[in-house]
C-alpha cells in the first residue's frame, strides 16, 4: 500500500451558541469533512488522500478552517461548495486557491 500523499484536516469543533470565538461546525454535522470524504471517494483518491476531522485548530475567527498537508496550506471560510475545487486545485494540481487561503500573517492572530 503506498503512503498517503495528503492529509486534509477539517476542523469539526463545535461550541455552544454565543461563544466569543464561534466555531467551525456549529451544527455538529461534519458536513465539510463528509464533503471531502465523498469527493475523494468519487475521484478514487481515497487510498492516497485522507480527510480527517480535527478538533479546534485555533483559527476559529477565520473558520470554517481546513489545512492541507504536506504543503501546510491553510484555508478559511470554507464552504461545502468549495470542496471539489480544493481537491482539484490543491490536492490534485498542487495549486493554492488565493481567495480561500489564510495568509501567514493572519494565522495565530487571535484577537485579544
Ligand atoms: S473551532 Fe475551528 S479552528 Fe477553532
């Protein structure tokens, strides 16, 4: 079995309504992660690319958050309809989607 080529970590953290930081999956549905799983399966990428549900990735204000390794590309404000494009552009073609990318200077800039 070949090793995985990519891991897609999808924040599925859920917090109570009204929490000051919000959360990436207020409905607790894991819709985004399930969308990645379905898209990877549809494209036959399942054996090589893994979509993992993650706990809080500490970028809550920029969520829903997804990070793609090994490139370490952070995406924010990700919607289920963005999933096919992330798989196609980033996983398959190796390109960054600029309008979804969280710039390095915004990572770990939690409001005080
Ligand atoms: S709740 Fe998703 S990054 Fe914190």
